[in-house]
C-alpha cells in the first residue's frame, strides 16, 4: 500500500516528461526531440548528488521516525531542507554554466547542439524548485506519507501538460516553451508541498525559521547519502558516455533512443519506487526494533518488482511500433526505437532484483556495499564494454547490449552479497 502512491507518482512524473517529448517531437521536429532526449543524461549527472543526499536523509528520518524520536525527526527534517536550498543554488549556477561544455564533450551533432543548449539552460534556471520539491517529497516518503507526494506530482503532471500545449502548440515558443513548462510545473508542486509541510501538525512539521544545519546531523545524513550520491553521479556519467556513443550514429538514432528512454522510465521508475519503499520499510522497522519484518518486506518487494517488469516488458514488445510511433511519424526514428526495445524489455526483471535488494540493504544504513555493486555493474562495466566493443566495430547493437549485460552483472553481485547476510542486524539474521 505504501508503494502504490510512489509508483503512481513516478508514473505521473514520467507521463509529463513523456508528453513533453511527444509534443516536442510532433510540433517542433525530430531534431528537437533528439535535443531534449540528449539532455536527460546531463540533468541526471548534475542532480545525482542531490538524489543521494535525499536518500541519506530518508534513511535517517525513517529510523528516527520508527523509534518515535521527535527531536531527531525535527533536526533531520530541517537539516534536509537546508541541504536542499544549498544544493538547489549550486545546481542552478553550475548547470547553466556547464551545459555548453558538457554537450560538446558528448559530441552532440551541430543540428541538435543549439536547441539542446537552449533547453538545458532554461531547464536549469528552474532546477532550484525541483531540488526543493524532491527533498521535501523524500521527507514525506520517509515518514510513510507517500500519498501526499503523489497529489503534488499529479498537480505538476497536469500543469506541465497544459503548459506544454499552451507554450509550444498555441504560443509557438518552441524548445524554450517545453523547458519553461517543466520549470513552472515544478514551481507549483514545490509551493504546494512546502505549504503542506509548514501547516502540518505531525512531528515532521517544517518551521521556516528552524531550517539550518544542526550539529552532527549533516554528517549523519551525508555519511549515509554520500555513497548513494556518488553512485548516482558516476552512473549518470556512464550514461553520458552511452549517450555520446548513441550521438555518433546521427540524429535519427538519437531521436529513437530519446523516444524509448521515455518509455523506459515507465519500467525503471516503478522499480525505483519498490526500492524506495524497501529502504523506508527497512529503515522504520530497524528504528522500531522489528527486525523480523525486514526480510519479509524484502521478499514481497522483490516479488512485486519482478512480476511488474515481466508484465510490462511483454506488453511493450507486443506493441513496440505503436508505442514509438506516438512520438514521431519519422519511420527511421521508429525503427531505431523498436530495435532498442528488443535489448531492454526482456531483461527488466534483473534490474528489479538489483535495485530492490540494494534498497533493502541501504535501509539498514549499509550504503557503501550497494554503491560498490551498482558502480561496478552500471558504470565501470559499461565503460569497459563500450570502449572495447566500439574499438572492434562501430555498431549500434554493441552499444545497446551493454544495458542488459550490466543489469545481469549487478544482479549476480547483489544476490551474492545479500545471500551472505552480513548487512542484516544480528537479531534479524
């Protein structure tokens, strides 16, 4: 029940990101679609550390909340928002300044480069609101209130779709309109979630004057969140490398990859929801001393993740041409998108196992080990594979096969670590 709002929220978030791409692809063109698609890896690269800090804060808050430590929850919540404000300012400045250099380093084609720079710089102009919202949603999720964050994501999704239609289709603002629509919708969700947190009467209530770095709390959050932050940054870097490799095959390949990556989110984000649920469930039960529920929660989360990814993988393969065709009527782009699906869809279940087990282990406070497994499989292995494979032959299949291979490697490693059980508290083991 806790997972359902998380999944629906992530699906809504992916929905409005996908609508962004559908409107851009159909009303601006396939080059604009490629520009928006190539931006995703850079966005993830720059906000990766913030995501890690949010994960660290979530574990700390969940454990305090499970133990009913009101003072611990208060300090952790306000420190989390202080981190969010600092991170949001840094991300805005760094993002706007680094965009042209990163796109050049990725080998972005000239016909796409200008639009990609414009989209990203406008997007990062509003990244502050996105960071504040996501850290605030992390607070609500950590205390088990996943329904509230769903409501505000729905507000963001609906407003983003409306603004996309207004700014891109009606006012003809092009790629700037698509980025502005995202910024404004994030601002709205940020305002609503902060209003709720400041008016709540629960122990996680936010008082603006109390937002600061409390003694020892930043180090506690960073100690748990830093490995996850590094993990996100380095994995995002490996995705930049993959995107660079895709860019070398031209704008049609970029657009096909961009279209499918939006669909990919409908599989990845629910898996990440199960992982987040496992982390919070584990953290709260560790804090409450209910160790016997940790393994049971892990097995249930694994079952849900595997069943979901197998079902959606089959459906996507059956309707592949129709799904990609929603984004564009360019047949070359559709062909690339369908081809990519055949590498991804049959193997999502392995990614579910990797992330759910990592989330469970992370909830106990052991964040280093999952980080090392994920860094090796989703980053180091990918870099080695692409470098070696493309030196043999410049083939698109050599780039795409790295995804299922890296998932399998990560799954095997995390299963081996989980089987040893050293991460479990002694009473649970």
